[in-house]
């Protein structure tokens, strides 16, 4: 009887561990980032580069027109950059790819639109399912 209970207990532990919620495991690695956080980093970088661009071309325009243009750019970045990146909020992605994408946004953001930069130059890969440190 004791042997049967031990086998049943070990089998249930094995079954539970195989059916664990994998995103939780992805969060244990410092090399991973959630899709939600990755998108926030991308949109923040895109908004910052647009603010620099708008202020440089606005010159001595009124501050209200600069604020309006910056707000519009932020709204567009909030809509278009996530679509171009194609990331899902609850999944985990490799942090290196996200950091390289942010660097690309800063490097190419004054030449290309941010969503084009993300779509053409970013290669953000999903974190491996069992990618523990």
C-alpha cells in the first residue's frame, strides 16, 4: 500500500511539473522579457526619437503645436509599433533582441518611420520554452 501511494504521489508530481504554465518558467530567466514590457520599451524609444525629430524641425514654433505634434506621434507609435513588432503581451521574448531593436529605433528613427524600423530591422525571438538560467 505504501509503495502504491509513493508511486501515485510521484506520478502526480511529474504530471503537474509537465503541465506547468511555461510563461512562469520564462520569467525566471534574466535573459527574457514579457511581450508587454518589450512593447513598452519599443514604444518609449519610438516616442523619444519622434520628440527629438519634432523639436528639431519645429524650431521656434509655439509650444502648443510642438505638444500637439508630439502627442500625435506618441499615439501613432502606440498603435503602429506593436503591430509591426508582432509581440504578444503574455509571451516571453529574448531581451537581447528587444535591446537591439531599441538601438535600431534610435539609430534609424530620424531616417525611417519607427514602425518601418521595427518591421524591417528587428528580429525579436520568443524565449525558449525551457530556457532557464
